[in-house]
C-alpha cells in the first residue's frame, strides 16, 4: 500500500457504494448484525430508517458484508488505521485544522469542508481537479460527486500530503472529464424536483429528448441529475426516463 496521495485516492475509490453510518470507520455490517449496529449508532428515527433501507437494499442485491463510514471516518480510517499517518482518530473540524486553506479552486488531493458557524461539520476528498469522494449521507452512502464551489465553504491542502502536493511536478493535463452517464427524457414532459418524490418543489419541467448528467440514484429509485439550476431529482419510471 502506498502511503501517499495516490494510495489514499485508490483507497477512497474502493469505498464508493459503501453505507454511511454515524461514527462509522470501516464498521463491519452483515445481514445478521446491521440492524443492531444501526440502532446503537443512529439516534434519529429518520436517519436510522434511511441507513437501514440503504443496507437492506445492498444485502437484497447480494452483498454479504458492508463497511460503513461517516464523512471523517472515511478519511481517518486510512490515515490512522492503515497508513498510520495520524496518531489518533479525528473529526471533520480537526481535519480542517490540519489543512492549509486556500482561495484558489481545489485540486487533486485537497480536502473540502462544509461549516456550521466556524466549525467544519462535513469533509470531502478531491480525487482529481473536478470530482470528489464523500460519505454523503444515509440515503446515498459513499459516492463520487462533482465539486461545486457553492456546496462547500472552504478547502485546502492536507498538511500530511503537503510535500507531495506543493513540490511534486504537476501531472500531465488530462482531458476535461465527461459525465459517465446521462438521464434522457423519453416520454412527454417530466417535472424536475428538489427532492426524490412528488413532494419535492418543482425546479422546472423537462421535455422529451432532454438529457442531463446522472449523479446518483436515490433510495426511492429517482435519479439525481445535474441541471443549470443545480442538482435535482427526476422520476425513474421507464415510460418517462432512461439511464444511458
């Protein structure tokens, strides 16, 4: 295992699709124990239900073991338990304090943060100059998402990778990333909403032939898409949309 930025990013990519759990740090979940573990960790009934639904779907699909994380636990498990670059467990706010914050757009290897007041309450990890991996929440688990400055409060270079990220030669420029998949509207007109159900506020109406970059699939099955008005949700009913 490489104890550097490359090793960290490869580890992050391997965790995509794993569940989110409060306090999770490679927490082992099986069909036999996941309900009890989630009951202990998640005090909010809504969060508990979302975490259980995510795991149940994975197990029904054939998974035999899952490893759960929260946002800081995703990074700290590698930094503390695997690479031994940290000497103790840390939270998102401590991780922000161990970064050199910058004004310029974040780059590969940087960490990005959301704040509540002056404290960091969520962290994501840039895997290239456009995309990051984060433990997004109980409904989504660990996902790869596109960086949007409006979604994050600050970002910076982790001091643990400072020498690599500030003195190493810049990597060869890569072609601009292209979204891996799209959602196409195939039937009439469909509302794009702020949430993954008809209870969500309507952002706008999409029409047959419109296509949108695919971001994720919500537990309801609806597609999360990238639009000019920001992320939105659209029905996954086959007579209206298809994933291409």
